[in-house]
C-alpha cells in the first residue's frame, strides 16, 4: 500500500502532470467566474474541451509552442471561413433555403479540405480538427440570422485564446518553479549508444567466448538487438520532429545528426557480423586462456542471467589466434562508445554536469596545454578541453587496435591456409573460423564507424566552446508539415505510422507495371501510323478524284485520327491517364470524401427549416457533438478507427457517469464544480502520461465539463442533468459508431490487406536491391559512380521505411475487427525475416568492396549467375504469393545448392593463387570468406521466408504421396544434397 502511494505521488509530482492539473484548475475557474465566462457566451464551457482535445500540456515547451501556434491558426482560419459563410447566408432571407444551403455547402467544403489536409500533412491533424470544431458550432446555429453573424465568432475567439494561453501559462509557471529540460532527442541518442555498448559487449562474449567471462543470456542479447532496431527507427522520427521545433541551447541538433546514420550502421554490423550459435568446446582447454586479456567490466559486471553462457567453440588455431586481437579491438570500441555517449550528455546538458559523466582520468599533458591556452574559457567550460583529450585518446587507441587486428587477421589467415594447403588439397575452413572471420570484418567496419563518430563528437565539443545559448527556430516547409507529431500530441501514433508516407502505393505500382505495356502500344501505334501515311501519300490523288466529297470527309476523318495518334497527343493522353490513376487511387481524396460525406449526413438536420421536427431534434440533442466525435474518430485506416473508436465510447460513458455524480453532489456550486473537475483530472492525467489509454481518457475529460459546466453556464434553460448526460453520451457514441461504419464500408482500408500488399511491395524492393548489388559486383569499374551508390542507398532506405510501416500495421491490425483470425505471430516472424534479409544485403554491399574480384567474380561468373538467379526467383515467388494471395510452386531452384557450387569453384581459384604466392591475396581473402558466410546466412533466411510464405498461402504440390520413395527423392537433409531444387511443400502438413 505504501509503495503504491509513493508511486502515485511520484507520478503526480512530475512536471507535466503538475502543469496539466494547473491548466485544468485555471480553465475551470475562468469558466465559473462570470466576468470572464461572459466573453464566451453560451460556449464558455468549451474552454475545457478545447484544452483537452487540442491544447493539452505537452512534454516540452517546444511542442507546446508549436501546438499553440498551429492550432490557433487553424481555429482562426475556421472562424474566418465560417463567418464569411454566415455573412453570405445573411444576404438571403432568414431561414430560407438559400441561406441554409450556403452554410451547408461551406461546412461540407471545410470538412473535405480538412480531411484532405489531415491525410496529406499529418502534422496539421489537430489544426484541421479545431477548424472543423469551430465551424460546426458556428455554421449549425443561427443560420441566416443577420443580427448574430459575429456573435458566435467572437465567442469562439475567446474560447480558443483562453484555452491556448492557459495551457502555455501553466507550462511556463511549472518550468519556472522546477527546472525542466526538454532535450529528448539528445537523451535518446545517448541512451542508444548505451544500448550499442551493451550489445557489443555481449556480442563479443558470444563470438569470442572466454572461460572467465560472466554468464551471457542469449535472450537478453536478442532483446537488445530488437531494442536497438526500434531505437534506430525512432531516432529518425525524433530528429524529424525535433529539427522543426523551437528549442533553446548552445548547439543545433544538426551537429549530432550524422550520428543517426552511425547508429544504424552499427546496428546492421552487429546484426550480420555477430553470429550466436556456436559448437561446444571442452573444458580442458581453459589453461591456454590464462593470459588472455579480460573484457571491460569483468570485475564489476552486473549481469545476473539464469541462463548459462553458450559453449565455447572447438579449439583450432584460427579462433585461438584471433581471440586476443579481437578482444583488444572490442575493448577499444567499447571505450570509444562510452566516450561518445558521455560527450553527448555533456554537450547538451543544461546544468553543471556531474562528475560521473566525465570520460577522462586525471589530467594529462595534452589536457594541461589545452587548458592553459584559454584561461577564461577554462573557467567557464572546464569539461570541454578534458573531454576533447579523452576523445583523441580513444581515437588513438582505436586506430592502434584496428591496425593490430588487421595485421593479425592477415597473418593468421595466411598461416592457416598454408597448413591446410600442405595437409589437404581442398580448403575447408571450420565453421568457427568462418564465424570469427565474419565477426572480425564486422569489427573492422565498426571501427571505421566509431572513428567517424569520435570525430563528430570532437567537432560539436569544439562548437560548444565557441557558441553561446540561443533560440533555435524551426524551418517551416512541406516536409515539416508532413512529419507526424509526437506521441503526446496524437491519441494514436500507430495510426499515423501506418498511414503516413504510404499513399498511392497501388497507383504507383500499377503505373510501373503499365509502363512496358504502354511503350509497346506506343510503338505499335507509331508503326501503323507510318504505314498508313505512306499508303495515303501514294493514293491521295486517286482517292480524291474518285470519291469527290466523300473522299474529303475521309481525309478529314483521317486527319483527326492522325491528330489523336500523334506523339504530342499521346504524351498528353499519358499524362491525363496518370493523373486519373493518381486521383482514382489517392488515399488522401478518399479520406477527404469520407469526412465530407459523414459531416453532410450527420449535420443534415441542422439545415432543415427551423420549424421542422428534424431541426428541433438536432437542436434539443445538440447534434454538433455527433458530428465532432465523427471527425475525431475517423482515421485514415480501418484498424486505427477501431482502435480509437471503442476506447472513446467507453471513455465517454465513464465521463458522463462521473458528470452525473458530480451534479448530484455539487449542483451548480462553483467551488464544488471546480474541485470535482480538478479531482477528475488526477486519474485522467495518469492515464494520459503513463499509459497508452489516452484515447479512453481524453473523451472522459471532454464529457465531464460539457455536461456539468453547460448546466452551470446556461442555467435552468438546459435539460435536466440526467437527460443531458444521456444525450451527450448518446450523441458522441453515435458519431463514433458512424465513423466505424464509414471506415468499414466506404473505401475501407483494412490493415490486413494493406499489410499483404506492402509485404509484396517490400519483397519487390528487396529484389531490386539485390539486383543492384549484383550489378555492382559485375561492374568493371573498381568503384561505383555517385548515382549508382545513391540508388542503392535509396533502395535500402525505402525497404527500411517499408518494414517500419509493416510493424505499425501489425500493431493497428491487432485492434481491427475481422471475422477471420489474423496470424499476427506469423506476420511478426515475416517482418523479422525481411529485416534480417535487408541487414544481410547491407553487409554484402560493404564486404564486396574489398573482395578479390578476379578469383571471386570474374573467374566464377557462371556460378554467381546461377546463385543470383536462384535468389531472385525465390524472392519473386514470395512477392507473387503475397500480391495475388496464391500458393507457392512446390519446387524452386535451390540457392543452397548453387551456393555450394560457387564456394567450391572459389576455393579452387584460391588454391591456385595460393600455390603461386601465399601472400598474394592478404586481407581481401578474409573478406571473400566473410562474403560466403553472409551469403550462407542469406540462404538460410531465404528458406525461412519461403517456409513462412508457404505456411500462409500453401503450396501448389503435385508430389504429395507420403512414401519413402518420394521423400528420399525430394529431400536429403545431409549437407546440401537437394539436387539443385528446394521443395516448399512440408511433409508434416496434411
């Protein structure tokens, strides 16, 4: 009990929670105080609704200022357009059909444009919502009344400004009392380097195990790699958000922007370069490791894993000789990573940094010389010179360890091959040697990335010394408007992730597939035109004399036909076709149409004659809440709408119940209402700030003041509270149900369908990426051109973004209603395999830059062509299965068999070169064997991908008899004995 009280006290003592509670209290006070609430008229109670829906207190001042400015502009725009519509309507007789039609058309147009803007520019989501919010209230009341054109507009100006300014004031007041830093991106970057440090430490222990190592939990290693992937993706999103925010500090975020790509490169190198499974090593070989250098943190490690360490690899000369240089390089990498992390924290720390953050030991000669060069600067920023010295020392150690590792790797490899050349005619390295060679190449690649990061850290540490505290403004652009806001602003960030930057993918693919067909049609048409023109020129005189006027008509009709088929006309027709395809498949236009259609249907009674039963019903139930809740729940895909819809309905019911209880206790007592409304914000604040149930808490917070404070503002003229509570809950719920039905029946975008289609598209991008890598390796030039390298990097980025969207769609799919069960575990496994395939292809691109091209490419081009074809055919089969939802063929060319043949021919070429000169290849030969190991891992991943695809869509099998003959003919699990074919049919399945 005591611990629970301490926990909740800590939650509500946080800065954001205090600012939220203060804003709720001040908004309640300003509503119940008559001199202020009179400015808002009958809509004064909406201050609390807008405070919660649009201007809610954020995690940082930058987010709050951005939110306030954008949403105030959106509200002003909605008020201005609505006022214009009411002014035009007032030119017609009151309650006439023309005046009602003007307001109705303007409301539908505003809803359409708001829906289009919300889908196209996610950062303006709340701005479009508040525009619709104020427009619905203004345009559905006093239609055509010329004496009240500006009344409602003035009321909503006060409501908007009051809610916005109170939230900003609350945040600033708490920030003045309690120091509040908003360096979220910098903290995330520093913590990501902490994860890299820990992941690298565990990877070294798994790849180069030592008897004195502490036990390593392989599950923890996998969790760290998964967390590192999530953080790498989130860093890109956070930088995109933070770069366009107002912030205060010495350094621009652009100074650490290159570290975002460094993090991703390190993550990929850990993914493809640190294998996990190892063969056992006997315990009697412990004595030979007595003099091996122990890893950092050996005596003070905090790892307490219940799982034992993986068995040590089998003893061989290769792994034993590489363990010492690998450990030394790993230690240098760990030291440098920790130094970079500390420098980031120190450079962006707003107060005097604690001593535990410093990376240096006692002062050195370099440090003293740097400090003596500028006494004044030393007094102000004493940490910079010392940290710079620590960064230079870390770089020096890293370079020395890297050079030693390269030399040791070259010597050990030459010695190992020389021994095997005298003992056996075939070069066959053990699996441990292959894994260690791959890990060493990955460590060398990481050394390059970490050295670059050290230089970046030195650069922004120097900039810190030369700069002063200033205000950094955002760069407003369409890219900024297209960036989705942070999770504190949006109720459902997964919905934004699943929908943003993914529009018109169907149209793009159809256009791409139609290009070849279009080209062929163009060629045929031009050929027929040339033939017809030649024949026409030869017979023009004869036809004109024989046919008379009919010949003239034929010539006129032929001229029109020629004009229609001319090159300029065909180009115009192609542009028009592409435009129509984009409009037809535009998800933005579809969402805008759904928003306008729903608003037109739900607000239709408001534009009926004032004496009609429909209008009277709409006025009595306050149907505006029905339309507002419809727009608030309507998302860009069905799963996101269901995710927010049912939670909002439950939140509205709970808020209405609490409002009824509040009225029974307090009535219209101002003090009691303020106290009860503020008390209700305690659990709501906890739900919003500490859980993922903001979609439940926000409607509850909105329903409460719109019931009890509406009764307080409007007095006895309003309905009884019990009726008012039921009406509010009913109208809000009806609007949400309408949004669910609209998104499920009209232009539905089901997350499952989007997932399957995007998976097909991702497989196509992976195929293009692998073809690009194969084109690079067959290129005669030693280095790629800038355009070719940019194309490969662009493809990698597109695949990475596509995988991120697939992950978001899986999260949204979980809340989507479907009669068919969804194999979410299979989908997650599929995304993991695609991510692994991307990482391996990235590793291939880096390793192939240093392989000996003649013996590994030119001399074995036929074998490489076979292997490349097998991989592409397998990827294409999976792509077709997901796009058409058809089963896989039973037999596909085996990439495993092709790889074995390729390895055999490469080893023969290596043996021939080694016989002539044992030192001819050097370190490039290590890269060649590392490439083979990456390709082997890629084959295993490809077979797992085929198995996963077959489990989802089945196999078109023709050899299905479960007999000994059929099994022995098709499958042979020993080695690579698959006879060149891979079977996608699983015998254990019925």
